C-alpha cells in the first residue's frame, strides 16, 4: 500500500512538473465540448433559399412566411425565372430553390393540386434530408391551414391522418444535450487509455523500469500506482465536462448522480486496463499513441456518439456491442436525459462490468508475463 | 553475501553467460571486469532478480534469488547502467521516492541522511535533469544506497564520467564497503579495476580468472613475459619468435611474449591489469 502511494505521488509530481500537460488536460475537453456543442448542429437554421414566385398571391405569401418561421429558411434571392433558381443553387448562393407556378390561389380555389418545384442541394445527404424535412413541415402547415379554412366554410374535409408529435427527453433537439454524454465517453477513453499507456511506456523507454523491477515493488503495485493518478484525473475531467454541460448548455441530470458515477467508474477501470494492455504491446511512446488511436476510433464511430447505431449496416451494429463506450453512453443518456434508473439500465452496467473485468484480467496477465522475463 | 554457482543464460543462439561462478564477501568491493558484450549486465540482472537464469543458482544476502526474488530485492541496491533518476523530479524527491519503495516508515530520515552523506544537500531542490553528468551519477548511487542495502550492485557506475568525477564515485563505493556492504561493480575501464579488492575477468560469458589485482598479475607473470623494447618498430616486434602481442608505446614497443621465448636484452616491465586481460583473452580465443 505504501509503495503504491509512493508511485502514485511520484506520478502526480511528474504531471505537475510538466508545464503543458495539466493545462491540456483541463483545456482540451472543455474546448472539445464547446466546439461540439456549438458547431455540430443537427438542427439546421437559416438555410439560404432562392425563390421564383410566379403567383405573388396569398398562397405563395403564406408559404414563404411559413418557411421563414423559426429561422428555418432565409430568403436570399428572388429569381427572375425558374432557370435562375437552379442557377442560384449552382452558384452556391442558395442551397434550396423553390418555384411557385403562376395562379396558385385560383388553382387552390378550384380544388386542384398545386405542384411546387423544389431543388435541394444534395451534396451533403444529411443536410438534404433535413432541408427536405423542413420543407415538408412548412408545406404541411400551409395545407392544414387551407383545409381548416375550407372546413370552417363548410366545404371539404380535414386530412384523415395528422400526426401529433411528442419529442421526448430533448424536445428542442439541442445537439449539446446529446453530445455531452458522448464527450464524457470520449474524454474518459482518450485520457485514461492514452495517459496510462504513455506513462508506463515512458518508464520502459527511459529504462527506469529496470530499476523499478529490481526494487521490492510488485507488478500489481506498479500497475495500481500508475493507474490511480489517472483515475483521479479522468474523473475530475469527466465531472468538469458534466458541470460545463450543465451550466453552459443546460444539460439536465434527471436521474441519480450516483448511478452516473458508478457507470463512469466501471468504464474508466476498463479504459485504464486497456492503457496498461497497450503499454505491454508498445515499445515506444509513438507506438503507444497509435495503439490508443486504434482503440479509440471504434469507440468514436461505433458507440453511437457521432453516428446513430440504427443507421449502420447489420455487421457494424453487431460490432458496436463490443465497444464499451456504447454502454456508457446508454447509461449517461439514460440517467441525464431520460431520468431512468437502475431497473432499466442494469444490463448496460453489467456489460460495462464484464468488459472491464475482462480487460483488467488480460492486462494484468500480460503485464505479469512481461515483467517476469 | 553474493554467491553465483554455474550461472548460465542464453538469448536465442547467443550464450551470454556460460557457467559463471563467483563470490562477493561483506565489506568487499568486487570488480567484474570485461569488454562490452562480455555478459556483465546480464549477470547483474540475474543476481538482482530481474532476469531468470537458464541454469545454475545464485544466493544474495543469504537468500536464493530464484526462489525468493522479492525478499532479495528488498535487501539489495541496484544502480543501473543508465542513470535511473527522474529528470523532472528534484534530487530530494528522487531520493525520497526510492527510500519509500524500500522503507516507507523511515523514508524521510533515510533520504535526508543520504543527501548529507553524498554531499547532495545543496542540490536537494534542483531538478535532477539540471545536474551535470557527474553529480547525476552521484544521485544515482545515492538512490541505490539510500535504504542501506546489505548488497550493492553497480553497473558501470563510472562510464562517461571525467577523471575527477570517477575518483569521487570510487570514494563513495569504498565508503559503502566500509559500512559493511558487499559491493559488486562492473566496469570496462582496466585502470579502475585496480581499485577493487578482488576481480573477476569476464569475457565471452565466461570467467577467465578471479583474484586480487596482485594475484592476477602474478598469474600473468607466471604465464608470460611483459617487455618494453625501445627503438624497435612494430613490424619487427611482431616478427620476433614467441611474441603473443605487440603494440606501440612511446618511442618503442610493448610486448607480451611466451615465457620460453628467446628474447634477451629487453626491459622487463610490471604488467598492468590491461596486460593481464589482453593475455588471458588471447589465451581464451
């Protein structure tokens, strides 16, 4: 126990002596949170719109007003012809073009269907999808108003099916709300795995390991002494991200904080063990960095943090079950946004515990073998 | 205090150590002399319990290394070839850290005591990375002895140091032996070997000879003649009958020749340990 403390304190001293590292440890996740929170926006606003309006009547007015609602579209160009609308999209002046044919009001009055030509910049499928959805929503609104007007006048009928949508947990679709659990997962992965792996490999690379091996320090004491400081740091950083998310972006913590901490602890334990495992495979610090990337990339892509798991091919959906961050993010989202408890989340916690236990076992087995030459 | 019995170790097809036996007594500075690649470090690693031998047994501080490596490790000090100090920690922090690994309860006292004993007190708050090579080596030695080990292993403690620093390192080594520790020092500096109480000459993983410097020289003198020939050219010297080795020295040539070689009229000189080593390796090849 004394030796573990001596090792851990030495590690802390070394981190503190480093002029850059402590600042990076605090700044990097904060910056990441702010960047992700503000830049990655799944709810588009102010899509530039070019319009050729041949009708210039009440119907086209209502449609344009509806499009401009909630800043969804921004009218940037009133084209002189239908061709000019497409040209505006070509030039990149607008990303969505709309052509309203002449005589809209008359057609609607006569009960005929009015065909609107819409051109969407499809270079970014995600953007196109959202723009289309926003367009449909606006057109539906206009339709509903026309039908409502008719129904009040005693003619026509209301549309038979009309959705009444309830978006749960994150009703305003705030990206930051969804991102913060993911960023906590990412920070916990990167920091623990990378810092642990680096600190052990550095010890080997600078040949300090030799003299530690000749001291009465046992292998498990060495691992614990190395891992403890980073456990504290990772937890501190995770709490910092949580606090920032709460105060800056208003992310709620609706469920139990204890459950949140338990999941984080289980996850960090596994990540630290993964760091030790990587350190036994890597000979140099550069190798350790790349080893960490190899471990962290699946975490980013398969955990559902950036790309929705439901959108992946079947094989990758199955692979995502092997990524512990997936379970962590499930628990974090569950506790923070949904406010559900242990009764719902226990399978994820169990998966985390199993994963961490397995990696811990592998890491200590490999470390023992490496030490006993 | 240290006893090795037919210790062998190979790395792949290379035989790094071949049935090495030796003994180091308490209060003795024992030198392990040999060129690079002779197996010095391998032997030290086996005796400190870091590496397992393929064959043979070793006892250190009364314990068999192979059976109780952890108890052995607690009783020895080991200064590795590379100065094993954390450059980003201060001198004091380095010493305290080491002392805590061995004797957590008395660590503070031990660290302070060794700071004084090694004259490191003025540097206690300096970063180890800012010390000169000589002072950093002093710190490395201080670390190895901070917990007052019964047995001390020093792997090439003077390599790369200037003559003054080397002298002071040797003083410290003898200081430890006087305290009662058994000290095993490896070196490839032949002149330094004179400072050891006893020596083993290691070459190609085998012990060629063991004894005091005087004994080794006597052994060499019994086997060969060590001569100085002023005014002779190297080529002439090498062409003479019974000459084992010849090299230029000042205005003449130094020779090692067979005892029975007919070389009259040349000046007999006292062999240095380097001469002894040259002769014995020549024989071994």
